C-alpha cells in the first residue's frame, strides 16, 4: 500500500475503532463523555507508533493535522451513529 494511503486509511480506521470503544465505555452515561474524548486522544497517539511500523518514513506537522482530523472524523461519525441508532 502506498505511504500516502496509509497516512489516510490507518488514522481513519483507528478513529472508527476509537468511536466503538468510546461507545462501549460511556454506554449511556452522559457524565462519562469526556472519557470518550480521552480515548480518541489515545488512539491518535497510537498512530505515532503504528505508522512507522507500517512503512511510513516521516510525519511532519501537516501530516499530524491530517491524522488528527481523519481520526476525529471517524470517531465522531461512528460514536454518534452508535449513540443514536444502537442506543435506542
């Protein structure tokens, strides 16, 4: 897989996984919503170690902005979907 594709696919996939984990951890408790955000930050940080193992050479500031944006997007869509449609 191309290095640029890995920089897009892996953070989005980890963001989606973070959304599922956030839903499971917070499961119906609005008081625990900040924990979901902490889970997202942890999954963004995991990219720092995972991407070099997959063959990505260097990550600049622009790359980290993209990684964070993709992870937040995937996390938000999945977590919101699960809270609205699975929780009812």
